[in-house]
């Protein structure tokens, strides 16, 4: 694991060590006395850092050890700030030229020597105090006492009465069906999900129902650090009623279990697995005896579940939250008694509280136990303070203990990354890219063994998903998670931990969630709007050392001038008007900026930002009224630049050699020089281009020629992965069908904003492409060289959106040849008439089909418009969904709609879709309302399969 510059366990000690090492370099080593003193400080800090890591591995610390740890972490922040100030001052005071140059150099050396002496003297004093406490309190000899062992909350789940369980029947029956599918081989299934969802309870219910069908059975729980010999000895005791004769010898115990089970049909529940290695050892005890034996495991970690099931995903059961109805039943039965209704005075309060519980059974039980028998003021207190309810509430201790197990099991670097999620408000959709870049800017992530820091950050994000610490929201066609949310209960734990660690300070709805009695290192303001009032006063001194500042949906707007040490700045401004950010130019340590404001906001940036030499991400959302500082092209580390459409960038963009992301580049607004310079950005990974205005044909052709040349030059780089072209007409794209050298390592190509005359032939060269969005005027079919054949030969294509503007003369055939569309999972097809056909063996992995077409005239001859070869869709295919394009919207008689409904329902019934909904979405509903008096409906039809009833345009 790479050394991270900052973490919740060690503060910024590693970053400080690196900067002190710099002070020993060539630039400063000649200053008398500096090298030896800095070397001494380095040794002391290295020793402190090692001790901090040791303490971080202990579950509990006494008061003295915890106080010393906190002091050292805070000291590391303060000393790094001091070193940063020195380095900045030094860099600003060396610009004298002319005949006074030699004198200025002598004065500079004297000034540097004086400043360094003062800085080192202050650091030595601070370090000496901390060192003395370390010696006095004997921190190096500290070992945590055993303490009182808490009751394992799983015991309560195992012995819960079935009659009192809510929402268990459906998942229990589904899991039993999964387990008991016919077959004599040993089958292993696994339940995976967020802590507190009831995995143990569900496994126990399955166990109760099925144990009578087996010769022997056992239910054992695993700890985070299991004693394997003892665990398996306990398993043998439960199975055979006897201990292993060779207690403590793992291989003998495994042999004993295998011998006992060799001729028996067995059912075994392994509850709460934490890692794959433990499972691999346990699995050795289960023989394959062709007796239809079954094993069920539970875990919070998806990769562990997959390992248990030998990576057979169909046997991984993902635990779901309770729905609203079951949540209310469980809550009310605990508070008011089984079957008793909720009094009206508690209706609104209960709705708010249940929303925070998010369908988590453990949270509902814990909160309801706290409220049972309480009056309305207590309900209001709980509703208003759920974000800090963990502290001092014994009733909620069980919930905290279960969540805390997951937190403690995280490696140090993931604990840091998880706690940073506390910067975001509840229910906020957090984008993976934003979070990864913020982690990097804060120093939580570093490169590992040649892997890029952004790839490492992405793997950390995926691991938090894998461990059920955060919840996925949006996924791409490769099932890569693009955004996440934090469950409200987990967010409460995160903020509780942030109080303990002084990691993040949050001010929410006039309520200070974290203590403000310490120096603020990171602050999040989440007021929510003017109606909530003004934020409590925060002194500029308390914010002066903040390293991350996030403002969400609040009219409170702190002055940027005081954030001298800020690395991350995330601002969401809810009002229109003028937003002045000119103070940003002085934030010399700034690495990440994201500003999202109202479309009518006039954003005023500083005229110069050239001093922001550390800036890596500059992301401006929505506001079109912005002037980009001309010296932005001189920022050496700028990697991600996102600007609103119609934004003019300064000339010389080609000098941004570190640039990886460029979104909103307006081809029609920027100079031809800038368009040509795009081809020089060899580190570019993600390029989003836009055309905003109409020009003379000659000028437009010059710009398009320059763009084409740049893209061909980027083909020599293997870095460009995503390309988006928006709002380019077929006139502008003349000649683009024969692009000589496209960027061949593209993975995502979105050309929906462009209209090609036909499918460009160069697309067939994109062997890594897995996402393609394409609009063409027409498609032409010819043997082995048709437009669809070009797409069919793409070996990695998973997601295809194809819109055909003109009705084809014959059906578009999705071929069933052995090499065609072998990886395609999602197909979106749009055409005036649904002239689509599937051959036998076509799209063998298709999971989702979206269709968009006109239904005008269906009552005269609907069968000719049906997609042919529906019966050839793969057996697992079950989803046909709506897709809408305004291009085909017309009005027509309801009889056409009725005929289309009937024909499509019958056509898709052959693949198991028995309930088809004809729908056009909100836009069409509005159109239907507008024309309801003349018995017409929009000329738009889409179908949604599997679960929804047929909608009626006449209703």
C-alpha cells in the first residue's frame, strides 16, 4: 500500500515528512545549521508517525493515549501550515532584477536564514512539549486493557421470534427457492447487504424452515478475526455433539468434520463472514458428497459473497431495505403495539423519522424502542437530532455497534476516504469522479506501483461499494458505479466518528453537528436555503486553517480571503445574480474547485489565477456568464477543466499538457488555434465538444477541418477513452465518414448530437469501444458491408443507441452470425417505422431493449410494422422499455394506438413479457391533455415490459 500524505489516523504527518525532506535539499542545505536541525526533526516525526499508526490499530484508547494522539495530529497540521507559509514567502520574494541583483540576493539569503531559524525554533518548541508528554505518559508502552466484552447483537437476531418479524416472508421464500433448486451437488448461496438490514435474521428464518429436510445442520457465526481451530471445533460440536479429539489442530478438526459429513445431507449457515481467506479455510470442511447438501453464508462484502458462490452471481442474494409499508408496520408495532394505528399527532413526525431510517430494520427497531411510551416533545427532539443521536443513547448502542464493526474492519486509508463523505448532505448523490478528485487533492490517495492516483482512488470507491459502506446509484453499461449515496444511518456514524477525530465540522440547519471547540480542518455548510435562516456566526480565525470547504444550497457565503490553506473548494450557489469569487486568486494551495450555480448567475472569477500552481480540477457548472482568466493556460498541474457551453477559452490551451478532462469546449466559439491545439493534449482521456452557433459555411469548414486534424493526431495517444460530439449537423460532418485515423482506444463514443449520412466506416476500427450513441440519416444493407454489419463487428460493444432519421426501404437486420453483437447488452433503436428484425442467435447477451417509433397508420396494417424475429431474443431477455425522441411526435387517431397496443403485447408475449405498457412519458401526457377534445393522441409509442399494466390514452 502506498504512503498517503494525509489520513484520519496520522493527520498530515507523511506530507510533513516530505516537506521537511525538501528543506534538506540543495536549495536550503547550505544555510548554516539547517540541515542538522531538520534531520533531527525528521527522526522525531518519523517516530511519532510510527506510533500513531500503532495506536490506530487499537480498537480502544484510554484518555491519555487518545489525548496525546490528538495533539500530535493537530500539531502535524499546524507545522505543515507553517512550512507552507515559509515556502510561499520564499517564492514571492526573489524577483528583484537589474543593478541591485547581487545586493538583493545577499539580502534574500539573510532573510531566508532568519525565517528558517524562527520557523525551526517554533517547531522545536512544539515538538519538545509533545515528546515530553509521550515520555511522561509512557505512550510507547501503552497496551489497551481487555475491558468488558459487549453482547454480540447477532445473538438477538438468531433467537428473534418469527411471529414478530416484518417483511421477512418474501425474501425468505425467494432465498429458499434459490437454495433448493434440484441438484445433487453441494450448493453454496450467500446473502450480502448493508449492516443492519437483517441478514442474520433472514438466514436464521431460512434455517428454521429447512433444517428438518436435512440429516444434520448447524448455525455458526464468524468474527472479524476468527480463531479458526476454535470456530471449526464449535461447528463439529454442533453437528456431531462432540469436540475434535485434537483440540487446536486445524487440519485434524477439518478432517473430523469431513468424515462426519461424508455420507450425510447437511445444511450449514456461516454467518457474518469478513474475508475470503476465512471462507476458503471453512470451505475445506465441506465434502462434495452428491447428497444435495446446502451451505448459506452472510456477509457485508460483495466480493466475499461472490467467492463463497464460486463467482456464480445467480446464488448471491442482495438484501433489500424494507419498503414503506413494512417500515411503518415494524415501527408502529414497536411503538404503539401490534396492530395499533399511529395517532394523528405523530403522523408527520413518524414519516420524517422513517425517512431517515431508510428501510433499515435495525435503525427502525432502535429508534422505535427509544420512542416507545414517549410524548410528542421527545419525538420532535429525536426527529431534529437524529444526526447526533449516537452519542449518549444506550438504546441506539446496538445499532452503533453493528455499524462500527464495519468501520473498524476497514484499512486505514479507507477509513479516511469514508469519513470524507461526511462533507456531503444527507440524500445527496455523490459523483465518483468528484469524490476521487477531492480525495487526491486532500492527499488521501497516492499512486501505487505505477498505477495512476485516479485509478487508485476509483478502486477505493469501488471497495467502499463492495463493503456495503456506501450505496450505488447510477451505473454504466459495464456495471461500473458512477455515483453513490450514503445511508442516513451510516452518515450519522460517519459524523459521529468525525467528532471523535476532529476530521470534519458540519453545520446543518443552524445546528452545529460537530463540535466547534477545536480548530476546524474541514467544514461543510448545508443550510438549505433562506427559509432556514442565517448560519450561526463563525469566526474567520476558526475557519482560517480549513483544508476543505463545501457549501451546499445555502445563502450563507463565507469570504474566500480567509481560507489560506484550503485544498478543496466545492460551492453550490442556489440564487441568481452575481457571485464574486475574485478572492480565490490568493489560495495558493488550492487543488480542486467545483462551482455550481443558477443558470442566471453572473460568476465573477479573478482576472488572474496563475498563482494557483497546485490547481488540478477547475469545474464550473451551469453559469454561462463567465470569463475565464487568460493565465489559466499556465497552470502546470491542471488535469480537469469543465466549463459551461458557449465559454471562450484563452488561446494557448495546448500548453496544458497535464489536461485529462475537457468538457464544454465550444468549437464554434474558440479560436482555430485552440481547436488545433487539442491535438497536442496527449494526456487527454475525456473530451466533450460542442457547437453552439451558426457560422458561414466556409468558416465552419475551417473549424471542422482543424478539429478533424486534432482528433487524428490524438489517435497516436492511447489515453483518449471518452469522446462526445454535440450539436453538429450533417452539413458540418461532410467528409467525416472517412476519418483516416480515429482515436483507436476509445471506450465511449457519444455522437447523438451529430447526424451522419450513414454509419461511418472508421467506427469498425474501435475495438475497445463498449458504448456508442449514433444518429444517421439512413442505413444501407449489403452483404458483409452494410451499416449494421459495421457495428456488429465491434468486439467490445455493450451499449448501442442507434437513431435512424429516415424510414429504411427494408428491415434493419440484427444478424445471428457467430461474431455479430456478441457482447451487446443494451440496445436502443429509434426509427420512424419499426422495421427491425432479429435473426436466430442474434444478440445472445441482450438484457434490455428500448424502442422508439411512429404508430401512425397501424390500424390499417400493423403486422408489417412489428419487429420480426422476437422469438430469437435470448431466453434471459425480459425488459423492453420506453425511449422518447421529439422527432417522431405527431397526433393521430386513438384507433392506431389501440391497434399498436394489441399487436405489440401479442408480439412480445412470446418471450415471456405478458404485461406491456404503451407509454410516452410526461411530455406525451401533456400533449394528450392538450388534444383530448378532438380524439387524437401523440404519434409516439414505446413499450415497457414485465410488470406494469397497459396504460390507456383515453383515460
